[in-house]
């Protein structure tokens, strides 16, 4: 008989930023200069490497329900699964599906063809930054042009924010961004975002 006092896997699971959830909630700025930050823990992330425009690539697209993006910064989304372009033969899949199920299905789709499928869910976490001031916060520590004429919803790139390497993905026009840092760098990035948000809690006197 199982020991009912022994924590199960779900109880033992801790996200990289669990200790900062309250601080992130407290950092939220309301009003016209609003900005908020939160962690979206335990998102399934799967890396894919294979040759594009091949039968195995078509089978992988069938499993995902979305086509594989073909150019830099492009993403494709359907029914809770998004495929982010990472290179000419590399993609990152972000999904609501269990990562294990996705890895098995994608591995079967590639079959004996050259390719690789890796569960990266524990490698990164997801930080969501949203609100009218979100872009201004990011621009304090990001070198890419985030103006809507250059970076818009659905685009995702590898860059750095606050000196932390991330995948930066804009999901809507609010704007809302999802930042995907490696778990070991997540604490530094979250604290940098919280500090960078503080000025927007003060009335704009310009």
C-alpha cells in the first residue's frame, strides 16, 4: 500500500520562478502605463532538427497540425501548439500537449530519416510580460528593434534581454511577449524585469 504521506511527483514539482510569484504579482503596474509579469510554468517545449521540404518534414507538420515555419522570426500556430523558427533546419515547438506524447509522435513521424526530437521542457521556463509599457520595459535591455513596424504578433527571435539569452515571442498586440530563458537564468531575468517595471508605477510628468 502506498504511503499517503509521501509526496507524489506533482507535489514535488517546482517551477524555476515559484519563489518569485508573489514578487511578480506585487510588481504589477495598473493604469495607462500598465505592465505585468508572470511565470507560465511547465509549458511543453520540444526541439526539432530535420531537413525542410522532405517527406519527414511533411509528416512532422501533420503531427503538429501546423506547417513548419520557413523564414527567420516566423511562427505557426493551431489549437494550442506553436512552432517557432530557430534556424533553417531547427524549430522549437511550444504546446499544451504533454511533452512525452509529442516527442513520441514526432519521433515516429521522422522514422529512419535524419532528424532529432528532444524534450526541452525542463531546459527553459516561460515569462509573460504584458501591458502598454511592456515594450518600453524590454527596450531597456534588448538590442533588437521592437517597434511594431519591425516586430509584431506571431514573430519570435533568439536575442538577449538584461544580458540573458532568450527566445522572445510576441503573442498579441496589447502587446504581450513571452520570454523563454534557460531555467538557470530565469531568476536573474525575472528580477531584472521587476526592477525595470518600477518607474511605470510613478505618474508620467512629461
